[in-house]
């Protein structure tokens, strides 16, 4: 059964969504992951969108931006950004999706700049709502391209916190988040074009949970800038089912985001 790497990433992202949860939905692949989860295993989840939209059903058409008219039409609530960010601050958002230019072994993300702060090689868009989502969601799912210059031992700039870094005050992981005042949350999954990682909350380190069909752990290591740790039971990623692909292709028939 043929499928694209992005279709597999959508399926892996949808699998992170549990029924009845409030989901802070990001752009591109998470938009389709939300639609897939709603139409399969999580019919009662609620989607919150940074543009100020709350929905209990996917938009009737493929979205190119969160503020597209199909996302506003039929929404439970069409409001402003602050109103949909507030439930995150109160702990009522179960899962948030974000991406980044760089991620490191502790799930810290960079969307600000590449290189030195005073003389960057590249300036990136910045945080948007990424830092809020990473700080206050109960769980964080990261979705991004997998190559060595993106999967870093340490990112050039921490825009959105994961599990921090070990320092003189203690280890990375949940302990680090508590030290800096982030009393919940942290990365639960890192979904890439090659693999899926989970995280050891005690150490904060990424664990290779599965490698995608057609890929090996050696190939994943080659494109990862830190020494891999394997999760217990690390195995090949379960491929999409026919039903999952049908839903994805009905929603994105031209492969705009998944092609």
C-alpha cells in the first residue's frame, strides 16, 4: 500500500490524540491529523486554533491558513487569540502541536535564529504561540523534517522549551521544568520524516520509539546529531491503514500538505 512520508506523519500525529481531549492544532500536517482523529478514533476531541477558533468538527474544506473562511464557518467559537490561549494557561489543553527549524535531544525547539544571537546566519519567524504551547499544554507533540542539521545536540536558541538542559542546579527533564516554573507538560512525541521519538521524563532525553518502514535505526542515527537511545520495544512504525489513508486523501485530495 503506497503512502507518502507526510501521510505517515499525519497518521502518527493523529495517534497522539485521545478521545475527549482539547487539542491545540498547528498548521499544515496537524490540521489533517485533527481531522483524521475526529473521523476515526477520537470523535469527541475539540480543536483550538491560534487564530481564535474553537471547533468540534474538522473544517469542511482543506485549510491553507487557520483563518480561512471554512475554519470560521460552523465553529463553536470564533474569537481572538488570547481567548483560545487562556485554556492552555489553566491546564485545559491536553495536547499541543508545534514544529521548528531545530530540535535537540531534550525536545527544546528553535524557531528564532541560526547562529550567534548578535550575528545570526538566518533569522527565523520566532515564537508565535509556540513557547506558550510548549510551556502550558499537558503534552507536546513536535512535527518536523528529519535531517542532521535540524536534529541537534543543542539548538542555537531555545524558542520553545522542552526538558531544558542539565546544569549546576540539577538534571534536565521534569525536574528542570519545575525549577523554571513550568509545573506540567513537556514533549511527549517527536514525529519526523524518519521516525517517532518519545521522551524519558526523568532525564528529558528523546528515545527512539519507532523507525518508519523502509528506514533502519542506522539511517536514523546517521541523520541525528546526538547518540540515539532506544525505547523499550523499539520497532518499525505501524503503517497507515486503508481507512486512515482514505480519510487523509478525502481531506487533502491534491496532496497540498501531504504530497
